[in-house]
C-alpha cells in the first residue's frame, strides 16, 4: 500500500520539473516547448535546430519571396521565406497560396533542420500544414 503515495510523489516531482518556476522577478523555464497554443521564436529554431528536427512547430513572421510551383504529382504547391527580427526560415506547402508578400502569418508544420534535394541540401525548413494570415484571424480569438 506504500507504493501508491510514492508513485504520486514521483509524478508530482516530474511535473514540477517540467513546469516553469515562478520567482519574484519573473519566470524561469527550460527552452520553449511547442504546443498548439504557443508560438516558437524563429531564433529558438535557428539556435537549436537539432532539438526541433522533425517536430511540430508553430512560428510567426512576415512572408517574403513567395514562389508558386507544382509537385511531381502535378499538385499546386508554394514556398516562401518567413522572416522576423531574429532570422529567416524557408516554408513549403501544398495547395494554392492564400498569402501575399509582406503578410504577417502563423505557420504550423514540421521543422527539418536539413533536407536533401538532389545534390543540394536545404537547411531550416518547415513543411507547413497550415499558413494563416494574422489579419484574417477572428478578432474574438486574438488577445
């Protein structure tokens, strides 16, 4: 019967280690963990690409250098550079581009620190599952 409290104590210790610690001057935490509700800084991806390789990420920034294409199966595809004050990532996605140069967007997708394309290597790329312009978000949902 003693094992149950020990199991709960172990869980609580693990939970405490995973949650940010609040102190008088602010919050101290481990590197950001991506969640559906939380944005990740582009600087964090660029500083620790191996930590986020093949992981789901959510980032925001400005759209530049939009390029339209088709994939090998003939489906429409597009790519663009996502920039913020800290850096730039390449974003690729299937479908029609519903974005324009200069749009501020939120990108949800899978980050790859490198991908081989023929003889070339593409670094720091997100295969987007969703690209949403910030100016078209529901105002009731935006803080």
